[in-house]
C-alpha cells in the first residue's frame, strides 16, 4: 500500500514537472527549455540519419564494389535494370499506400508545417525511410537532402508530440530537425542552420529568435553522431 502511494506521488510530481516545462515554453524567456529540446532533437535526428546512411552505404558498397557513387562502373544492362527495378518497386509501394501516407520530402514537411501545425506521423516517417533508401540505392534522380529533411523533421515533431508540447514548440522542433538532418547527412552544420533558418525557423514569426539557439545546438550534436566523410 505504501509503495503504491509513493509511486502515485512520484507520478504526480513528474506530471507537474512536465506541465511546468510546457508552460515555460510559452514564456519569452524560454531559451533554456528550447536549448534542451534542441539537444534532444539533434541527438535523435542524428541517430536516425546515421541509421539511414549506414543502410544506403552498405547496400551500395555491396552493389558497387568500386565505391557507393560509382554507378558508371556498372554494365550498360545493369545501369538500365537497376533504376528501372527501383522505380517499379517504388511505384508499387506508393500504389498500395493510402493517399494520406504517400507524402514525402521537403514539400510534405512544409505542407504539414504551415497547414497542420507541424504534426508529422510515424507512418510517413517509415514510408520516407524505406522509399528514400530504395531511391538512393537504385540510382533514382534525387539526393539525400529530401529524405534527410523529412526524417529529421518527423523525428523532432514526434518528440514534441510525445511530450505533448504546444504547437509553436513543435514548429520550432521541426526547424531543429531540419538543421540536424542537413548537418549530419552532409557534414555541413553551418549549412544546416542556414537552411533551417531560411525555410523553417524563419517561418515561425514571434519564435524566430528562440528558434536559432536550439537549431545551432542540435546540428553540432547531430554532427557528432555522424561518421560520413
């Protein structure tokens, strides 16, 4: 009985603490709270991008022994069959998906950011992870930036949703996730911050100043989890 009471009191205390944290995010002096969120965003985003890059790199190394970008080393027939097979697999996947689960890439992130308060789903994250890997492995006309930004933004958005943060904080976290994704995917942390400030953080009106700080912190942390280069 006593142990149960202690557990309930601990749970109640933790509840008040997370409530206080959420309330602090609505204050004009919320830089420390956003810094903590930026660190968490950078950590989780860096790990997801690392997993994505390891998957793509390892498969491409197996297909292309000369190097992961040496598609020209393939025979003419293989250069035709690989992207064709990849395109057919992608077409089949998207044909089987529901309309609301087909959104991927930067355009989807911006659409969710401006029309849905930055709420991104786990299903779209998984779709982007799988289809992005297939597209890169099969040599489709696209780069890592689209999947990376979507993955980073989704991870950060889901972090905010899990903590039940206010909408403005989730929008800030999407900017953090985009900066972390660019920084960890291309080893370009400054470019990640510039991109995020231009495309995401700068669209958050009165949170613009606070957004810069977590974006800077999370891209440094995400870069430390990266091995590319």
